[in-house]
């Protein structure tokens, strides 16, 4: 059997072809190939000056977040391996195994993570955020921008301040738009608060993380209490339960 080669998508694909290819590769759990289809879609629509539809944007985010999640799991597994072996050889110098694991993590996995994040950040900055067709979509894109800057900050342990600052600016801009144009009970507005708090937790600022969730939670609850005639779906209550649980984890005295 001949050796396999990386899948290359044709360059003449239409918008529908790209979407179909993205769904196909998603169903096959081939997320690296899915990224190729959504990248081509963004490039194609960028040359035409056309924005992504909402479901296309969700496919794009799903592809990049899933690949990043896989790399993050690899990194965490390697770090745990380092910790276990380092503890075993605590009295002496690092073993060859620890050095090999650390080298693989720092030279292979982490550069892949940063490269993936920087590609998506560039796509958001150049193509997606400027072409957002609604306030909700703009909040989603800015929230994603904050996410991927935060992912870079997670990797750059010794030099994370710049990436963390960029993440904070993106989340702050998304927060301001959400406050002006989205209801307090809007899913994207609530998820944004959770993400913003995660950044502050990463930066060892649990008080700020707690305040952001607390404010969003009480704004949503007050809005619901003022609008008792309306029935809210189960998803809202699930998000608010997640927020409350995270709030309790950050500060047991809420």
C-alpha cells in the first residue's frame, strides 16, 4: 500500500462545495481537513466581498476550536507525564525521558498551537470582524478573537502579558457591543461573561473573574424577573446554572 499523502482540496470549489466538504469532514472527524474547506470558504468570500452566513461561521469556529482542543489535550498529557516522572526523580537531575517529553512539547506541540491560533486570529482581524453583518455575529467574532488570544496566553507561560492584553481588549469590545445591542439573557452575552472570567482566572485575578460573572448573572436574572410573561427556554437556565456554579467555585461566599 502506498504511503498516504495530506488531503488537498481542489481550488475551484464553490461556496456550497466548501460547506458540503466541511460537513463531510466534520462527520468523519477529520477536523484538519475541515479547516482546509472553511479556510477556502473564507478566502473565496473575501475575494467576493461577501460575509459568512451564521451557520458557516459556526462551522469555521467548530473546526478551529476542535483542532485546538486536541492539541491542548496533547500538551496537558505531556505536562502531566513530565510532572509524574519529575516527582519520581525529584532528588536528581531531569531524566532523559523528561527532557525528551519537554522538548517534544516545546518544539512540536506548542508551536503548532500558536500557529493555529495566529492563523485564526489573522482571519478574524482581516476578513471576519470587518464583514460582520449583525451585532450578534460581531460579538461572536470578537469573542472568538479573545478566545484564541487567550489560548496563546495559556501556552506562553513566561511571556503571556501581551496575548492576555489582546484577549482582554477583544472581550472588552465584545462586552460593550453586547451591552448596547443584546439582551442580558442573550446566549452570546452570557457565554462572553464566562469566557472573560476565564481570562482573569488565568491571570490570577479571581476577584475580577468573580465580578464579571456575578454582574452578568444578576443582569440576566433581573431581566427575567421584569419579563415574567415571556417563557425562556431551557438553554438559558442551563447557562445561568453554569454561571452560578463557576461563581461559587471562584468565591464560595457569593
